[in-house]
């Protein structure tokens, strides 16, 4: 059986960048954010529930979920965020379990589950080891603001809804420091790739 490595980190930490670095070593991965988008696609029951609850203001003119509009609502109101999570998290978990079962049945030494809410959502129970991608919080805020086109205040609001950096690191089995350059990241990924291959029984 292939090992499942959970990859997580705060917003802006570079989880997808790290996953692509592992993919360069031939490692498959599934991103919980991609699954989260799948379950709110037009025609999906979750989108209908969300629209009934929040109104059509959270839809684009094409009928897709306007993630930025929804984010502005739920990150300003804990009760609304919790309601949204009660609708989406069970559906995300169900699809993730199906993806992971297929990957675990292969002869690959390991594969990745990339999830920003690995611990918060309970998805850490689906993995064998937890890899935390760590960067200082000021860098998280600046990267998020630049990437998502939001201001620092909104980036801080998103950060405040996530597990603290200290707690995330305390729960990590492995850590990658992604505050350096591409070469430093590649070295850390190569080291962990060797470790996971050995742990997964690869030849």
C-alpha cells in the first residue's frame, strides 16, 4: 500500500508549489481545494444549498460560485463560515476518500493529500504523516494579498480563521521551510522524497 502524506500550511505558504516539486519526483497528488471547487460546480447539490442560503449574489453571471464574494461573507462571520463548512466538508471528505483509495492501491511508494485545512477539517485522519509548509506570518500576508488581489486586512482575516502557526508546527511530523529560494525548497523536497520512499518500501 502506498503511504499518504498530508501536506498543509497556512494561506500563502506555497502548498501547491511544494506539491509540484514532489510531482517532479514522479509523485501523484490530490488537492482538497480542487475537490472543493468540484463540489460547488453548477449542477452540484452543494451549490444549490449555498445559493438558497446566501442568495444569488454569490453567483457569477454564468452561474458559477463567486468565490471572492462568498469569501467576503464567511470570513467576516464565524457562524456563516461554520454553516458553509457543514455543507461542504462532508462532501469534500467523501470525494477525497475515493481519490485516496485509488492512489493507495497503486505501487507508488507514497502520494500526497494537499489541504489547507488538513487538521481543522479532520482530514489528517486520512493520512499516514503530516507535512507542514511553514513561512513567517508577515510573508503569508504579503503573498496572499499579492496572489489573491486582497488587502492586508482581508488576508489577516483569512489567516485568523486558520490554525495558529505554533499549533500547526506542533502537530507536524515533517516541516518544510518555504521562506527561502527555489533551490532551498528543492533540496528539502529531495530529502523528504528519499525518506518517504524508504518509509513506503520503495525499491
